[in-house]
C-alpha cells in the first residue's frame, strides 16, 4: 500500500558502483554530497568540541581551523582530545598552542620518534628539508611554509609542512610548476651541497609526486606542447566489471610525445630549482645551522631568516573568514 510517511536514507563512499536500479526515480531521488568541512565549517566544529575543554587564552580556534585543511569533524574532535591528553601528561591546567601544534603534527604525520643523533645524517636531512622550504618560500606561486622540523614522525626522518589555500578551486600552471619545484627542492639541495654522487633515496616520494603532477599537466590539463588533449580519464578504482588493465586513449606515437613532454617539464623545473638553491646557498647554510640547533622552525621564523638574505615574495591568499585577500 502507498505510504508517504516513510523516508529511506542510505550512505556510501562508493556511489560510482551502485546498481542503477537504486538510482531510478522513486528509489533514492535525492543525493547529498558530504565533503570535509571548509574553514568556516571547521571553526564551527571546533567550537562544539572545545566546549568541555579548557583552552589557554592564546589559543585561537580560527588559527586551528586555518591550519587543518582536509580534516573531517572526527579528525578535529581527535585533535582536541590528543591536545587534552598532552596537556594532562605535561601537568598543565589549560591546553596551549604547544599542545595543539604537537597534536596536529601527530595526526598528520604520526607518532614522534627519537631525535637523530648521527651528525652527518642529521645535517643531510636538514639540507633536504630546508631545500623544500626555501624553494617554496622564494617561488611566489607556491603555498607558504608552515613548519620545518627534524623530529622524526612516522616513516619520515624530517618534515616540511606548507599551508595550502583551500578556497582556491582552480590551480594555475604556475602553481603546478611551483609545486614541482618545491617537491624537487630537497633533491636539489642535496645535489648542490653534497654533489651528484652523494644524493640519497630521501627524495623517492618527492619524485613520485613530481611525476604525477607533470603527467597530469600533459594528459589531463593540456599544459604542454602535446596540446589541448585529454588522454586520461582520471583515476578510477578497479571494481567488479571494470577493466583490470589501464587503457591508453592515444597511439604509441602520442605516448612517446607525452613521455617527452613530462620529461621536459620535470627537467626544466629541476634546472630552475638547482639554480635557485645555488644562488641562495648562504641563506640555506644559515637556516640549516639554526634548524640543527633548534630542531624545528615555524613559518614566520623561517621567512624572517630568509628575508635577511633576500627578498621574500608576498603571496596573496584568500581569507574566507574576512572575505578579502590576505597577505601571508
């Protein structure tokens, strides 16, 4: 019998593999996409989860919201809980900025490991991380540096964080090239300081990231000499009924042109990165010495040191809380 008083609600993370019978009119008529919250949403979530937490006067929920792009509501709740645990361990009466920062680092990168004691390895990792941060700071289109640290977390012996502008939905060619240069900054620093024969495997993940960005520029975004062609349909997970082998949308000759275009982008960016690092060697040496001494530098400290040696370009970012461009 007809009954208009019943509403059926369902949730899935794989809407692309649902049977078409479920999506016909009269079944599930309305689909609501639930993404991770933006900065305003994160601020609202933090206000809810901080009601039963005692925060220090210098803790700004807006600053936490800005630092946590990509965090879900559960991640933000976990963040404040981790910060509260650290506060209790340190026998403090209120959660401060130090506990918030450590909790963010732990959620993003994993548990803190033992500090490095080997002087040579520590210096090499310091140059690698400072290479990332220095290139990201001096290339105008790159996201601002948020933190550089030599404290191991998870599988990483050192880490460099950048604070992306999540409100910008479109990414320009200059920004993609800047990301490639920033990712290559660690390898370029090793090359300039220690020589080509002494480069390490530490740039393995960076090179994979670089290859992915460069290939998408060529095959999906039409940002190369190959032309305005889309040669890949995007990443799709293998599921029942799907092709198990990746199919190419071009000929063998086109594939060769794609490989050549990717190589040209990466080699051109690497040459620019090496030149930039070499020109600012004195600045890099100074930052490395301070980083080895302090083990962590935040973005403001890093930019202040770099500004003593060269001009740091101003980077315009959009502040959704204020509704106007903000200088980072």
